[in-house]
C-alpha cells in the first residue's frame, strides 16, 4: 500500500511565545535567549519568539522588545512575534522583527472572550494593521483559533473557518495556522475541516497548530500530512497551556512531532536530541517536568 | 472528503494482565477484582485478566487461578488469560477460563530473550497446546510481539510478521494481536506492515496492540482504522511497562483510545468516565499518577 505524504515538513516552533505566555512564571530574558539559541542549534528555522501584547495583559512577555533586540543574527532563521493591535505593531516595527502574526478565531464567543471583539471587528482591525506591516516590509502570518472545537460553543462550523481564513489571506497574510486551541480534535475533524478548506485553498497557505490535551495531536498531524499539509506548529517540551488548568494543555511537543516524522522518513532538518536539550533549559527554570512523551522517556525519574 | 472507517470498534482491555504484570507492586486479588468489575461497568466486554505464567517468573500474577475463580459471571463479557506453555494450559483449564492467548514474536533475538526459544520452536510448542485448548472447548488468541521494531534487531521484516501470523491462524488462533511491543512504530509502519498482512488476511483476524512510548499510538490506531482494522488492545490508565525503565512504556490508555473513537463517531460501547473510575482503583493502590492524557487532564494536581 502506497500513500503520498510530503517528503519534507516545515516546523514552526512556537514554544517561546505560545508556550511561555501561559507559564505562571515569567522566564528571565537571558534564559529565553538561551532557549532560542538551543532551538536554532536543533535546526529550527521558524521561531515565534514573543508577542507584542500589552505587558500588563501578558507580563510573561513584557520583555518582547528587549528579547527581539538581543536575538542572535542568523540568515537561515526567521523570527516572528504575535501582534494583537496597532499599538503592538508599532512596538514590533521599532523592535526590528521581520515577521509578525495576527490572530482571530472561528468562534464568536471565544473571540469575544479572548480579544473582546466580534470576528468581523477583529478582521476589520487587522486590515489596516496588515497593510501597514506589509508596507513596512514585514511578512504576516495569521492564526484561526478554535477552528475545530470552541470551549464555549462546541463544534465549530467549517464554513466559518474557511471564511475567516480567506479573509486573512485576502488581507495579505501568507500563511494561516488552523488551530485546535483546546486540543479536542480527532483526525476525522481534520479530514472534514481541512479537506473543506483545501477545496479552495492551496495546502502551502495552511499550517496546522495542535494542542495535545487528549493525546490526539500526532494522529491529527498524520491526518494533515495525508491531506498534503507541509507546515506544523509545535512547542519544544510541549510547553503551553497551564498544567493546573484543565482545558488548556500545551502545544504538541516539537520532539514528539520530530520523532514521528523522523520515523516516517519525512525530513524536518531538526535534531530530536537537541530539541530536548533546548527544552531542558526551560525545564530547569520552571522546575517541573515537561509534558512530552520524549521528555518523559528521557527523564523517567521525573514521572 | 469522505473516508470509510469502521463504524464500530472492539476494544480488548489488557490492563489487568499486560498492565499489572509490569508493575513493581503486586496488586491484591481483591483490588484486581474491583478493577475488573470497574472495567465491566465501563462497558468493556473483552478483558485479558491474567497470565498462567510460572508464579516465580511473574509473581504479580501468581494469583491467576484464584482471580479467575472469583471473576464475576457475565454473559456479555469474555475473559481471557495468557498461557505460555503446556503447564500453564493445564492451570488455565483447571481455572475454568474459556479463552486463552499465546504469544510469540517476529524477531528472533527478542523471542530468544523473552521466552528462550527460537520462533520456530515457540510455534511448534504452541501447535499441541492450541490443539488441546481447542479440544477442551477454549478459544485462542495469539500475539505477535515486536511486529514493527525489535529493541535488539531494529526494524522487523514484515514478511516475518506475516509468516508467524499465518502459522498462528493455521494452528487455530482466531485473532492475532500485531504488537508494537516497545511503542516505536509510526503510522507509515502500520500502513506498510498491516497493509502487507491484509493482502492475504482478513482484517477481522487481526487486532492492533500499541504501546505509547513516544506518543504515536493514537496516530497508529488511526492508520489501522483506515486499513479497516476493527479491534484494538488498550489498557485502562495506560498501565504497563515500567515507568522507571526507559523503553517499556505502557499500553495505549483505554480512555485515550475511547476519547478519540468517541470524537470520531466510532462506537465502542465503552464509557470514558467509567474507564477512568476503574483506573482510579489501581492508581490508589500504586500510589502514583497514571500515564494517560485523560488521567493527566482529570487530575491536574498530580502532574
């Protein structure tokens, strides 16, 4: 039996942003930089390093400008930062970051609670923001949160996901990360929703962003690969979510994703053992075991 | 996009045997019986309860005969027990169990280290054993261990897996559990090896038995479902393996399997919350958190 899967996959490492923004402890900038250097050493070339959200809202990332200013210079690595609004964009522009990401959702209730806007309002706010970013030479990524299941509304209508995704692309976003924010999706959800998106969109425009609340993340990645998706988000050490808050598990761990892709003969350019080494920098600051199968396997005494 | 997946899946619960045989602590028979009653209450109808291996080799299951004698009587539930040899079969026959399982492997080195025989010797020993079991009215299941990766030999030849599987079926085994003993397989391994087996065997004859060492178990289940496999082994609480011995993670957790199948609209007859309740009986005896995503999610304070 032969199936065509991508021969190479791009991993977007979101640990420094999606991971660390949810940790109760703010990590010192120096350690964040060590983490980022470790990620680069592991071969990761797309790293979302921080968010220009208001420091009062996410104090864990209050050092965004300082962090960006001190990032190692590497021609092969693209750093990006989340930008929630026009003020954030100005801070991002001043910092010198070359790529930003904007985020909205496919569920009205979640968008309201998360960013206090309707989806339409968020898209309309992004229009000017994206235009200015592009004019200033930045590239822009988009996130569509709660693309499968919303914690408030339950199953999300795939037509809504496509609508929002297409809006983002029309406004100048070059890649949309379709996100299972609460990690509830199963492979059939991926086949259903992503299959529907691919009726009108190229797989090159999409990334899949899974959280691993219930253990389905790698199964969902496999479903995505079968659909021709070539970009997946992940977080070293499975960082993210709050380990003490049910419903908010971390991103699928970069090392678990790399293990599966390695075993499948799909190239990533990433070295598993070095991802674990990078995650270890954060583990020692957090003082708790990380949430990945590779980590558990490599550190049995911690389980 | 439409894909045909089975509408109903049978789960073979192996926690009381594959799970508990690997725990450092021997669980008292009363608690094992509570666990089994909990599993039945959860809707599990195929339960491998113990092994008639020599009590000196696996003291954790030395109470096999006593346990079987005290099992609740239920017309809808099939209990089974592992039988390693002729002496074990006599003990099994005396106990009154109606279904047994025999086990060999697809890797010569593993078979030698595990049961001190060549694969050919193990099959030849099973021939008489299975004949006698069937004559006595028992049904027989078979396991092919290290069907994908061997800890000593690496990748396992699928032709060897098919050869051993066909031998077992010819000798009277009604179902063969193709087992990823060390949990190293990825979905492409499943497609490759199981796809090859299905060229000559019906999916009804096969079960898939995954351990979840690296997080790929549910992805492998999804690959199996796509091939038409309808029977999967799992263990409540992800029991099994030794949490202190790298390379021996537990079975895929029944509750994680049920979550994914529920979400995919595939019927199992099993109630997730009740599987967790059953696992809780063992967790309190072991005094450690269990290794399943559902458990971690439901007991965040333990992580």
